[in-house]
C-alpha cells in the first residue's frame, strides 16, 4: 500500500452510527470525496463524548470504487480521539487523530500505517 495522508469528517447519526466523507493524497483522487459508513458494533457502545473505547463495523469506498470492510476503533482520552482501521485479518491499515468539532461532527487526520511504521 502507498503511504497516504488524509482527512475525514464524520457526522454522528442519531443511532450512534457515523457517516463520513474523506479524501487523501492518493494521486488518482485529485480532491475527490469518498464515503465511509460505520455502525456501532453489537458488543460496544456509540461514541458519547466521554473517554473510553468505541468500536464500529465500517465500510469505505476506495478509489477503485470497491468497498473495504474493516473495524474502526476510537480510543478517546481527554477529548482527543485516536482512531484505527483494522481489516478482518487484524492488520491495521490506517491510524488517525482528531477531535469532536461540534455536537454532531468529528474531524480526523489519518495516515496509512506503512507511512510511519
């Protein structure tokens, strides 16, 4: 995988799910916005603006218009949200960090794990 850096903006839905739009520095993107949907895992709780670990089943659409299933985990400490996107085989593909921007949106910067590890 290439080394990507990007931004994602999530809207918090009333049921606790997340809908996000993202872009990154992939040469083919050229400013195109893509979509991610994340539903709260049955064994977790939705992000509720408190410290803790919050887990989601996520699907995002990549630049080739294919869907990628993964697990999205938020680790929140002192309002800083650290995120990981993990494939079904357990491999972490992206990490990110950001903040709750208002009552209904989360903004994260993210990078591919290969870029820094």
